[in-house]
C-alpha cells in the first residue's frame, strides 16, 4: 500500500461517498500523473486520516541552574576590575565550600562599562567604571540551592538570576509521553472513523513533530543586593514543583468500511 497525501476536500468527498468515489478519484489522479502533473491520490478502498496528538507525563525537576554575579563600581577601570575579581573569588570559594563541583560552574559573562553623567548642553562625562562578572551554577540537589544562594550573597554576590529548573535524564519520561501520544492519536482516529461510518484499519506512518524534555522555562529573575548575614532572615526556598514532559506525533491512519 503506497502512502498518499490527501487534501481536505478530497478526503471529505471520500468520506461522504464511500469506496466507489475513492476508486474514481484514485483513477483520475493516476491519469493526471501520467500526463505530467503531480496530483495527490488516495487508496482505492479507503481514506487516509492524519492526526496530530500530544502525549505527556510529569517529572520532578532534579537540576537547578542559576547565574550569580558581582557588580563593582570604582573611579577607575583598573580599580573596578580589581575589586570585582576579589569579590568573585570569595563567591567561587563559597561554591567550593558548598560542595558544588567545578564542572557545574562556568563563567557566563564578564564586562566593564564606563558610567556617565549627563548635563544639558554638555557632552557626557565619565564618572567611573562598572565591572561585572557572573557565573552559571548548576545544582544537582535542588533542595540545597536556596541555602547556597544565601551563602553567595553573604560573600558578595549582588546579582542573582534564576533558577532554571530542569530534568537531568528525560529519556524514559519522553518514551512515556510518546506512548501516551500514540494512544491519544488512536482514540481520536476511532472517534473520526465512527462519525464517518468507517473503521480504523491500521496505522500507515508515525512521525515525531516535537518534544519538550523538561528543560528550563523562561526563568523568573531576582536581583539580590549585597547584605550582611542575618540569622533572623528567613532562608531562600526553592520549590521544585513538577515539569511536563511532552511529545507531539503526526500519525496517519487508514480508514475503511
């Protein structure tokens, strides 16, 4: 059985008039193709139905990724860079003490920018420099990430972004979502077939149209200003919640009487 792409108008005609019309349409398509034009055709004894279905399952995220940075200002560029380097070293040391592996820490950005004063009728004047250094930190224990963030702020981190929550091993979950998508597609095909007075004969083809492996969504952003350690302050809490793992399939069915 060859596979054919069926325009909606042709498929509607087949469903309305049955196998005889299908035979006629197939014959016409074959003769047109022989004449050199590419006209879609359909099986002589049935109709094709394309169904797009999304399957899903859930997982609790087990990875949290944040960006922690230090912003320093000084009258000169050299002083801003030097102050920033010292503060960032304290932040990196805090990460090491917290047990974060070196493979889970990567430089995200380094920048140095002049700061200007603007006045009417005068060119901008440089008043100092701002140095920024930030690292991307991956936590494999989501429950501990909030406490580590507090430690970073206590050591001089004054810019925090995240967290991004994700699933570290999504393959098994994706397979569950794919299985669910096939079931959903089959149920929908059965519904259409009953409505048209037909039955589902078999699956002709399956194609994966997309997936979401539980990666990070667009993260919330939190900017934390440097503060002294305060034992009375409530610790930062990170709630993992659940992530949807999804797979989208395009499934083609053959319908007949």
